[in-house]
């Protein structure tokens, strides 16, 4: 579990089959880091398997590479955002971020204002319904608030303050660049509850019209 408050940055380098070296010197990331710990890398939760002098080594599955921008970050030099997992007693300064990236969005536009930046993002259709104005979203692992979104939710904007801009890879974004998106986990559970059981689940459920009639719930 993470909060979306970035603690440092690093770079990725291939390290054998399916393994990636996360190079970093960020004290807040490396302090107390042990084998088996979780670290969010551009929002992707990965497990520390080996500690080396340059940082740490993780394994990436095909699912992780298909759903996120990590493969792109391996091909081109790119500073990735890093956040170690929450510890008991840590402050929850952002929002609950699981590190399970839902998909990728594309940067559409970046506007520079007097004291902030407005970043416009296009989200994939399957995530659009989970994005709401003033809701939470993680972009490359950064906890941000949706400033506005269209009715479908497939185009939204976030406002970025100077602190977040300076300490993350948001400063390297440009139109056309893909970013990792994780929607608010609460919305996913609400969506599932609203949808109800699938037809196959409903068919096998002991609670049906006959059950309700037999037990006096229907007349």
C-alpha cells in the first residue's frame, strides 16, 4: 500500500531475463530497504529481490509490462518515480494507492500558469467511468486530484503544484507521452456492487425468485 507521495527518483536498466535494475541514490527510498519490500516504480508495485550498490533488482511479469509504461522506460532514458511501501505509523498524506496500475493514459496538453501546471490526460475507455471530478487518481504513482473531466471521463485534467512538479517526472512530460494510471480503489468496488453478479453467478446462486417466494419475501 502506498500514498502517492513520491520519495525519490531513479532509472531502469535491464538485468537479465525479466529482471530490472532500479538505479537510485534516493535516501528516502533506500533507507531501511530489505529483501521482499515493495516499492512503487512509476506507480507499479514491485518486490525487491536483490539489493545492489546501485539500487535494487525486481522481476517484471508480462502482465506488468503490457499494462504499464515500464517497458518504454527500459528502452529510453527516463526518470521513474519511486515510493517505498507504507509502514505502520506513517502519515497518509495522499490517498490509498495500491500500486496495481489499471492502464495507460496519454498526455494531451500541459498549460503553465503562474503557480501551477494544468495537465490534460486521455484515459482508456475502460477507466473513464471510474474517473470523476474532484476524485483521486495516481499518475505515474503520484497522488493527484482530478480538477475536471468530461462527461464520459475519458479526458481529464489535474492541477500540479510546484513541489510535485519539481520532485517527480511530471516536469519531463509532454503531449503524446504515455503515463501509468491507477483509479481510486473505492470506485472499483462501488462499480462491482452496482453491476451485481454476472449471469453465470446469478444462475448458480441459491437466492432466486423461487427461494424468495418460499421464504415469504415475495407474495
